[in-house]
C-alpha cells in the first residue's frame, strides 16, 4: 500500500510490504487528467444531492470471480438534473429505477452520467426535491486485488483447507470498484448502510455493524443481512465470506457494555482466543486517550482476512498471522513494537481517526494516518510507560523518507507522501513537547474526537483547532512538516563557552521552541526558540563549553559548524 523505504538490516527486504497497512497509496503523479478531477473533486453533478443510505445486495460467484448486485441508494435531492455515479470499469450498470420508472444514463470511463431530471420528459423533469431513492442494478467482474491490501479490488482466495475466502480492500482505489456510489469522502451516507450477501450455505458472510437477518433461500444459498447505523466511509463497506467461526465478549467501556465479536477460520480459533486479548487492551487505552469508542451502536468486530489488514469500520480486517509486532517484526527497531499486535492496535486506532474523524479529501489523509500512527506510541505508553512510548516514536523516524510533501493534491484523489505515517506522528509528538503539559495534550485528543465526532474535516480545520486549543502558533510547524520535505536544522557554534544558534532549512514562519541540554547529568534543559538570525546563550559556569544535545523528542536536525574553545 505504501512505497518503499530503506530502514536497514533485514527489514529492508520487508518494508516494501510492511510500510503501509491500510490504504492503497498510488504512484507519484504530477500530471492529472479529466478522469482524476471527476474522481477526486466535488464537481457540479455531485453537489446537488447528498447520500443518506446505501442498501447493497451482492451475490458473488467465486469460480468466475464475478458479482451480480444492486444498490438501493437513498439521498436528499436538492434539484439535481444530472448525477455523477461512480462505477469503475469493467463493472457494468444495467439499469437505474425508481419503482417502475427507468432513468437514462451513459458511460464516461469510470463514471456514469445519470439523467435524473430529463428535460424531454415533463413527469421526470418535475420530480420534487426531497428524500428520494434510486436502485442501481449492475454486474461484472470487478478488478481483482492481486496483492491486497496494497492494491485494491475484490479478493478471491482459499483458506488452508481449500475453502473459498472472499472480501474487498479498496481504500484509495475507491468503493466504486465494486458498487455504484458517490465515491468521495466528503459525502458519507449519513444514515449508514445495509449489506446483503447471498452466499452458499456452506459459507458464512459478515458485514459492517450487526447481523439483522439470516435467511435461507432453499436453493443452497443463504442471505446474510448486516446493518451499520453510523455514517460510514464508502471504502469501509465490505463483505467477508468464508468458513468462519466466532467468539465474543462484552467490554465495559465508557459508554456502557460494548459488543466485541471475533471471526476467524475454525483452525485458528485457539490462536485467536489468545492473540485477540490485545483487542480489549486496545479499547481501554484508546478510550483513555481519545474518548469513547465511536460506534457503540454498531459494535466492534475483528475479522480474520486473507490479507494483512484494513480499518473497515466496526469490522476490522485482521491478517497478521497471530503474531506480535508487524508480522513478527518491529517497525521501530527498538523492541517496543514487539510487545503488541500491530494490526489490532493500528487498524482499530482508525476507528477514531479515519472512520469517525474523516477527511473530505484524501490529500489530507495524514489526519487519518498520522494520528493513528501516533496511537501506537500512546498504546505503548499506556501499558509500558512514557519512556517506552518515546523510544517507539523516536525509533520509527528511520522510516521517514522526505520524498514529497505529506499533504497531497486536492480535488484529484491524490494523497501525499507515505511519510503521513511516521513523520506526521513525530510532528504530533513534537507538538506535545511544546505543549509541555500531558494533561492538556490528552485533553486536546479528547477534544478533537468530541468536536469532530462522525464529521468530515480538512487539514485547516485540524490546524486551527489545535492552535486555538493549545493557544500556540503552530502554522509554521504545519507548513514545515506537512507542506515541505525540509526538516529544520539547528546550526550552532561554540565560542568562548558561548552558545550561538539559528535555524536553517526552515520555513520563514516557523515558531518552534526546542529543549537542549549542555552536559549536565541531572536532566537540566534549556528551552530555546531559534530563528533565522543568530542568537546567543551562555548556559552557565558549569558548562564544559563542548557538549550540547537536542532533546530526542524533537524531530529536528542539528549541526555544529564551529568549535573554538579558548
């Protein structure tokens, strides 16, 4: 899902697969097309209707890798004449109906233009605005994810006993790879979604939210109906189909008893009962840091998948082979990342950042990934102490590549650098340092989740909220770490036991106080606020005139350009 990063040793070979765990990051692209704009922008033919609910019925054929399906979409119509319906090739839209009324449409690459108010038909032209419903009938052979979850599409696999095992992973690529929808994050279905899966009697189907009906049709097929009540990202709506068994527990959370259900292959049941104890531990830590789990009414499910993992809302995909760390490795290289199951912690962290707080445009996807990556640090700190958390977040810096800015291109469905994980997490950690008040920092995280609960946001909204809450000027910090690839460099020189320092490689508006120490062993630190001009500091008589260290919690570089001790 992410691009390569070189991190040293054995992990060099593994990082191509390991760097990204829950979204398909596309190749670097600087020239965008008409199709990119249609996909990524809130264009005129998306603006006059708002999705309220998706009701999807799908019947997959494992052997032909095809599906036959329909999507009954409820929406608020604000006078739309033409509607942009996203459905990627080679999927085929057969018909669009409202009861007996059929609507005209035409294909334009991965979009269908639906003539909702047909000016040539008086009856259809006079459709009254309000809550409306359309049913889209479609079929085809959806794009197959060959290397899920790093690429997107349907996943057609077999379990260890040769049974069919099917699911979908489509973040970045988009939900329109398998069902017709408004494929943009800024318009999530306000009233959730229903997913009906028609599967052979020998298999079990699982969806987001809760099972509301299981109905045998008498022809060797069973229909499983799941409903999620909360607003949900399009790409999070996915089926899981296989020879599943389950176990469950009730977690005594901040908002009452939370249903936590675990689905795995039968031959992995005992492993799962041991490994999945990290799930309630995760819930306890994240409710402490972020507030109540955002989807109590839909419950929490952790579901074994034939790929590494994804943050599917209330139905987290798990494929970490019941190992600690990231498939048995530690992305921080410190040992701290081997104390917990990476996929359980990281993908579940997305329930707060991505599924509840969601960005309008994937150009701002760092909000999802940066905060969730930092949730790994917070989880480590909650159970093993602050020093362990700091060791972890400092360790993951080796994965930063500083290739392109973290914020991507708006309006064209283009995310920024994969540094949205490790670098953005370290930016958040840096903001915590200048806050210099862990109680206030935790209050910030709680406030973010309360203020933007189940909402779509922009980087600017998050930036303004953090700055206002902390009463700090963080504009330059956001510009430096998210909008450039430059890491601020503290240049310093020592002359006659006087310390002189300045920033280079920084944005002009950077206001970043940092902590430095001058050789004392009692933990004494000085807080300095460099600028582009040289500043002077005389640390004290106890200083040997040689030693200076920047506190490791600050992601900055330093360089001694002159030493002249007299």
